[in-house]
C-alpha cells in the first residue's frame, strides 16, 4: 500500500478522531485492542468509517470501532497494521512513559547536589522537607537542566556559609562564576535566603523587605555592596580626627551635600554628636538647602524613600551621639509608611508633619492607596482620609527652608 493510498483510507479529516485515539494509545504504550467510541458523529464520519471497513454506515448516537478490525484490514492491505499506519501518517510517536522516566531521572540528578549539601546539616532537615511541600526549587527552575545549575550553585554557596565576613558579590563570583548570581530576585538568592533563615531558626519564607534581606545575609556573615549603598547629608559634622569627620568638615565648609557610603559609616568608630538633626524624604530639599543656606545649613539627612542600610547606620550613630531627630516627608500613604518605620526604629519629632500642617498645605493630587496609622500624630491619618489629597514635600519647601535657616 502506498502512502497516498494510506492517506485516502485513514488520513482524511472524517477519520482524524480515530487516528488521534490510536496515536494516544501508542504514546502511552497501551495495546491497540478493544474498541473506541465517538459520540455524536457527523454523517461524513459515519460514511468514512463505513467505507474503510466495507460496511453500511452505522446508525445510532455514536460510532464504535473495534481496533483489531482496523488493524487486520491494514495488515491485509500491506501496510503492517494499525500502529505502523498511524506512525507513517504522524511520524515517530514519543513514548510518554519513557519521557516521564527520563524526566524523573533528570530531576533526581538535578537534586543530587542539594541532597549532598544538606546531608551533613541536620538543622536543615525540616527546611529540606519544606522544599518538597512547597515545590520551591521547581518553581524557581521549572526545567531539570536549569534546576541542576541552580542546585549545584546553591550547594557551593551553602558550603561557604556561615562566613566570618564576605561581600555578597564576591561570594557569588567565587561559588558560581557570576558576581550577580545572588542579586535580589535571582532564584539562587531566594533559595539561599530561605536556607539561611532555617539555619538561624526563623520562618523559611521570611519577610520580603530589603532590610530583612540585608539582615538575613548579615546573619550568615554576608554583607551587601558597601559602596553603592549611600545616604545624602548636608551640614553634618563628626570628629575631625576620623576619616569620616574629615570628609564631613570639608563638605560643611563648602556648603555642599555629602553622599556617604555604608563603607565609610561602618568604619566610623564613635557616635556622631549632634543636638538636632532634620530628616527629609526627598533629595530636592537637600539641594534647595545647599543653594539657599550653604555652610549655614544645620544638620540635614535625606532618607531617600525607604531607608537604606547606610541611612539606618547613620541614624544609629546620631542617636548614639544624643541627637534629637525631626522628620518631614510626603503626605501620602507611601510617605506615612516610611515615616512609621523611622518612628518605630529610631523615633522622631514631627517637622511640619502633623495633621495641622497637612490641612494647611496646598493640595497636590488625589490621595490613593491603603490608609495607615500615624503614631507620631494619630489625628494625621484621620485628616488624610477625610481630605483625600496628597501633599508632596516640594510644596512645603519654602517653609522647610525657613525652619532650617532659623537653625
């Protein structure tokens, strides 16, 4: 039987359902015996099956075909049977059981570095079970080849933890050959952070804030980039005998803002003494103060949105030196969230950041987002809910500069 003859027999659209049922059985390694049934067949499907089997078209609400009948017919016409005919029409049909076995073997191999890494770490036993229950590795790397790379990298990183002290980028480069392999959001970072939490007895999923991630890395002796983590200041002074104090003195005398790195702050050995330090949310306040007040500006620190490690470290040095902190930020729910974190962690007095200040300020845009409490002035939250407008810090710039000029 030629291929053209075969296509005329079973390759047309009216018998496509039959060919597909057979193809599915071949893929499952199931025997081509018994019957298959088609519900609500069309007249064309009835006629095509009748022509194939040499019978009168069947009646009724369905079509039932005995696969042995079709197999014998195709054998007698010289094409080797039903399996050979469907394979000739569809090409090679992969075996699903074989594919599942190969996939299972591939996943077993991919997990082997993980199993070896945790075998000698009994404190990770419950975490290992948690991985299976949540499927975290497979969600991070759905393909076993990618998972093998992920888990071998994890094993290399875990073998270096905890560390006396190592930068995150260096750890990633030395274990994975990629200095960014442990950057925020990368699969390896997600997996490693959960393991570190397990090692330190904390919930495996943990918090997702930048500060919590920094703290988790630090608990294993890993610190983030100390040079790109900065805080903007103006008018701040420190002990001039220290490197940080010398830098601040030069900027103070020039009336220019100083951008301090986390590295500089961590290497400053003593508290920074100050009486009152103003805090703002946005860099535009620092720039305007430098333009208008220059060297006469009192100590001013910009938190720059959600505080970085450098901001927190500087504020801790200032608090240790006895400073009173005064804070102003945007009157919106994002600004309130930033202010709340500052109020909770280091405390502050509101600097034109009360309900009265909000109600007296010009409106900017409609207020959106989820409302939050304002513990430094509980009436502020209620006022913002009722007025429902946001007031950006820039709209109060003249008043803020007046306060700063008064010292």
